[in-house]
């Protein structure tokens, strides 16, 4: 049974969030997104020449996304470098962003998206994707919508939003983790993963809760971008 | 920045004028925050002008090096991460050089009392891992990385087995070896070079000083005369006081 959350949040409550854009001056676009003790920093370089050349597409651009964790982001130490987990997450983030960005506008070019996790307390891929999409918007890329991502799930018998590491590791009754990303104004799911075990009804509830969370994140993203561009003018 | 601007900066440098209005030995504004990474044992976020770095310290048990059975270990890793620049060649060069120079400054000054990090001689000692990430490079990563690493070390606290209380790393504050980087453009020597200054400089010299000179690293193809080296070392000792006060101030509990 899981009746009260470890950090006393309501079951459909997100952790406190922070969003900021434009922190990396060298990049075409950049963003930092923090949710609870999870934080991701993203930088976008491009559109630029495709390398290696054979990845080039004549009718559209491509996205190359790299997700990595800083060694001090986890309780032990993440070995520096790109491992299999990083590869997989990079791939799912690339897929989500490919849907959001109007790639037809950039034939024969490449957009480099780099995301680093500086602090990890579950939900790093979602935080990374949220940061990456803000960085793309900050870079001025034409997009169908921003991406808002959050992990929802089920702990014991309770459907929960925005799981912490402590909750993910909850043993009694097990925990199910569902990272989910929306293009909120289009109501499109662009990233969806699941591990654990839930019934069909519960999954429906989880996705509904994820959607509500995504909309809250979406509002924050828009606010951060507006703040940036109103300061500049 | 275009080639023309480089010419302009070079011409101005000959007259000791800098594009950002600084004097020859002025440092850019330094911003330091500690305790920014909750999974680390000590951490620092540092801005040196537009250059931004993040450093985290982790203190973990491990097997000692066979030739140093009675000492803890120090591992410094610097990444000019892909966030900071779009040029791979820059990143690889900087990663290796900055990491190694920062490591030397901390190691050679004996800042950390390695003998106190032994749990069981020959079997188990503590390793101090310092990981430094460049978030944005606007010149002088060497000093930024060094100061971020030192601040993170000053901030570091760890638990010993069998005790709940966190203790500070055994540091000798007299041995805080602070890096000072100078760029030589023509005959002018500039402290804390910006990225354009660093790029067009003929030569670069980084000097880490505590009560002694602990490490030096000359970069780029140009040269320094012995008099110029002595001048830089003198300046480093002069500038050290203010920089050290700043670092200590930010980590005072």
C-alpha cells in the first residue's frame, strides 16, 4: 500500500519546477529544466552541414540528439562516456523531437541537440526532452509545438505523477514507470515507454495523469521562452 | 568573430586596450555558487565572465594504487562538453589539457592530505573524484576549471564508515593552488583572456600558485622570454590574494 507519498505531494502533483533558456551563449539555442532534484541542460547547434555525409537527406533535415549523464549526477558515480542506456535514450528523444520540428524546412542539413543531466532523481529522459524542446524553440527552429514530457506511474495501488527515484524503487506491490511526452496543443504522444505491470484501466489513468502534468510543464515552458524574448527586445 | 575583428583586437592589445574595457590585469566578474549538485559530496558552479563551468566532487572507497598502498587517490576529469562548443577538435584538445593541468595543480600542491584518506593500508582507501564540465566557453577554461575544482573541494564533506556525521576533506588551505592564465599578444600580456584574445594570442601561460608555484603550462606556438615568465609569476602571486579570498568566502559555512 502506498497511501501518502514520501515527499508528501498529492498523487497528481508535480515536483517544483524551474525553466530557463539562453544560458549557453555559444549555442544557437539552449535551455535548463529542473523538476525536483532532476535537472537537464540542453544545447542546440545548427542547422548545419551533415556529417557524416551519407546521413544527408535531400528532402529534409535530420536531428542528431545526444543524451549523457554527468559523472556526479547520481549517488555513486556515472562513468564518463556514452553507454547503451545513453544510446537508447538519445534515440527516443530524437524520435520525439523529429515529430516536433518541421524538418522539411531544412533539406540537406543537420540539427545537433545535446542534453546533459547534471542531477538525477528519476525522470531524466523526460526532463531532458523538455529541456531539448525548449532549446530548439530558443534556437528559433520552426516547430509544430513544444514537447512536454513527464513520468507517470503506479506505485502499490496508487497512480502517481512525476515519480522520484525513491518511488521508482518502491518494492511493496511494485512500481510501474511510464515516461510520456506530448505535443500538448496537438494532443499527440511522441514518446511513450513503460516498465512494470499495470492493467489496461490503470494505464489509461496513468496516461490521463501524464497529460495533465504535461500541460502544466507546457505552460512553464512557454513562460520561460516569453520571459527570454521579452527581455531581449 | 570574424578575421577583421581579430586584427582590431590585436592592434588594440598593442596599446594595452581590451575590447571589453578591462585593464591588462583585470579579471572578468567571478560568480560562484556551492552545493549545487545534491548527489555530489561537494560541488560548485562558476562563471568567469561568460565562461561557465560546473564541478562535482565524489568521495568513494576503492583499492589503492599498488605503488601507493598508504595513500588515497585523486582523479580529475574535465569535459569541454558538447554543450559548450560546436568544434570537436577544440573539445578534445581542451579536455585533455585542462584536465591534466588542473590535476597537477591540486596534486602537486599537496592540498589534500592523502594519508588521511586510508581506511585499511593496502586494501581500502578513499578516492577523490573531481569531475568538471564546461557549459559555455568564452575563454580561459583553465582558470575557470581550476577555481571550480578548488571551490568544490572546499565544499566537500563525506561520511566515514560507522559514523553518521559528515566530515570535511583534510585540506591544507595554505596549499590552495589557484591558476592564473596570461595571454601574450604581440608584446602585451593580458590576464584572464577572453575567447577572441585566447584564439589570437601568440602564446598562453597558466600558472597555479599557492605559497609556491605548483604548476605551469605554456600553450600555443608563441614564446615567452624569461623576464616575461617572471613578470607573470609575480602577477600571479599578486592576484592570488583576491582570488583566494573570493573562493574561501564562498565556501565559508
